[in-house]
């Protein structure tokens, strides 16, 4: 098998086929159900499903099966199978639903208006995660074109990842027998620290979403008349937030939201910090003289991957500055997004957050906390030697740089579930969301060269998966065959050997147990 052929084939397919398909895909405003209650009536999701499924069905892959599965009352799912060698299975995952529009797009760009500028394809959903189905099948085709082969592959493209993947468990259960027991899960929905090498995600934070509403009045009143008598709902809210975080450092105060960081993850964070350098923080669009929350790169990596932090992602009760009058407002509502460590208990964290913010508010204000369904984090199982070697080989082959391992601050809801469903599986979690790609935000783009090299890397990993040593240990080298002259010498030496000495008496003293 020739890796050069893999990359060459992938490059042609991306330019001639995948980019045009993604361009059409971006035009479809297929917002996830959480952002479009009438998604089924609107028909955008069906358009996206049809576009991807039709392309997949047209691929010249022997034995390929493509099926659109839709359980009653659920978002559709594209299920694919590709036969392979042996009795093993690889599960590849992606999704086709999108985040909403968001404001702030540059002139000439928009969420549903695909624009290619050099190596970047702008528009909502191309990088997150519309490319996954195209890349998965292209990786399989490229491997075969280069003379390689793979295990049986199952590809799943779901339709509600951006809403928390609440439909996916039902499909995994419904398709359990058909899926089998994959030994490798490949997820193409994650990020990369740069576009210069392969990045594999080792962990994902969980997320607790909650609406916190503070009511002090039933209607607004004149601020001059009421201030000093009626407490400010904004001040009550500020006091509640101070229970949760240190306003100077942003550190989450209650120990209930923290988890011990594994030593291996700390070591990986140090390496990732060295690789990223100042790009760790320079990649963000800073305003004025704003500075990062730590000067230590490893700390910044751990802050966004293992430590809890809260953000106010929405607010109600606040009129715009242009329309604001001298009125003491009756209420203030914050929408909170609390990221928790990968190993934290999401249900326990959600319950504690509700109690923390609703108990004994100052001046007896009315506080209502409405928590969303919590999302658990995920910590990858220990990497098998074969997969570590395979990822290193792929990165060095196609990027000419080593593979880097790092956690991600965002959540991929289905990962924890798959970890439970397939406890023996290894995980290759990767993606194309790198610096300034801005998933979920304005000016989202897909870095095309990264997409090509990542596709080629998946192909090579599929080959190495098939050829892996299943013991989990490095393959034993066969002993070298001795030459006839050496055999004769060894035989003569053995004939002259002395009789074995008598065994020594066992020591009466107590010996130390060998450390395991």
C-alpha cells in the first residue's frame, strides 16, 4: 500500500466532489430541533438528509449499504455499512444538523451563503460537521485505491447532535444487532489545535445549562422613586453569581463542581501548550487590552478542558441601551452555561447548582432556577499501543509532524453514551475545527487542506486497525535463525557444560513484595 496514493486520491475527491457537495449543504438552513421546533414541517432536515444520502449511495464502494432510518417522532439518521475483512467492526460518526445563524458575519459572508476564499469554505455546518459523511466514505475509497483494506465499517450520521443527541440512544438500541461491537470508534466532530498536524481528543467537558430568574416586582417602577427601597434585581443576580464564581479570577468556588485531574492529562496539557505556544490564546478576537486568564500555557489548556467555568450566554429583562428609561426593572434572567470536568457527575452538579442559586436570596427576592437536561463529560480510555502508533504514523506521513493529544472544552453528548455501550472500544476523536474556524459563531469556516489530510489519516488508521496486534502488546519478533556453524558450536558447548549446582537454601528473612 502506498500512502501517497491515498493523499492524492483524497485531494482529487475533495476538490472535485466534496467541496461542491458541502457548498450545497451549507445553503440548507437545517437548524437542530432545539432551535427550530417546526423542523419537520420546514423540510430543511429532509433536504440535508437527501443530499448526503444520495451522494453516499452513488459512491462506487462494493457492498455499500445506505439507509435512512427514522423512528417515530425522532429526527432521521443515515445508517451505512461497508463490508471488510475479518470479524471486527469500526464505527464512524458524524451529524448533519446545525447551530442557528448568529450575528456578526463579515460583509459578503452568511450562515447559508457558502463562500470559498483560498483554503477556507465559509458557512454554517461545513466543518461542524457536514463533511463527516463525505470524508468517511472517501477515506474508505482512498484506502482501497491505494491497495489497502479495512475491517467492516458502520457509519452513523445523526440529526440532533446540536440539541444534545437526545434521539441517538434510541437509534443505537434499535440498531444494536446491526452495529455489532465495534473495537474502534472514529468521531469527526471535534477540534484541532492547529492545522499543521493530527490532533486527537482525549476528553470532553460536561455541561450544565440553566435559566436563573430574579423577580423583585410585578412591574417596572420609576427608578428615582424606588431605588434605595426596592432591591435591584441585577444586584441580587450579581450576589447569586458570587456564590458560584470568583469575580476576579473566574474560578468556580464550590468544590462540588471540581474533579481531580489525572497526571497523564496534565502531562498531555503541557505538551499541547508547548506545541500551540501563544496561539493558544492569540487565536481569539481580543478586544482592547484584554488578557488571557493565565500566563501559563498548560494552565490555559487545563482551564478549557478539565476545570469548571461558567458563562452567561443569554439575558432577559434588560432593554437595549437605546430604549432604556429610568425604570427599576422587575426582573433579571440569566442563561448560564456551566462547563464541568469530564469525570464529574452531571446530575449531582445540576442538582447542587439549583440549590446553590435558589437558597436564601438577599432581601427575600424571588429566585427561579430552571435547569436543562445535564450533559455528561467523557474521558477516553487508555490508548492502546496500536492506536497510538497508528495516529503517530498518520500524522507523520501526511502532516510531517507528530500527533498531539488534548482534551476539548466543548461537549459531544453521545461520547459518554458510546463509551458505556462499547466499553472495550478504542476511540479516535478528531476534527477540523481549528483556530478561528468559529463553530457555532459568525464566520464559521472549514479549512480544506486540513479536511484532506484528516481524511487521509483516517484511511491509514483503518488499515492499521485491521493489522493491529489484538493482544494490546507490541508484536513479538521472531528469533533470528542460527547459521549451521553457530548451531554446531552451540551443540559442542552444551556437551561440555557442567552439572547444575545445587539450589541454594531459601533465605529465612522476609522478602519485599514486587510492585505491580
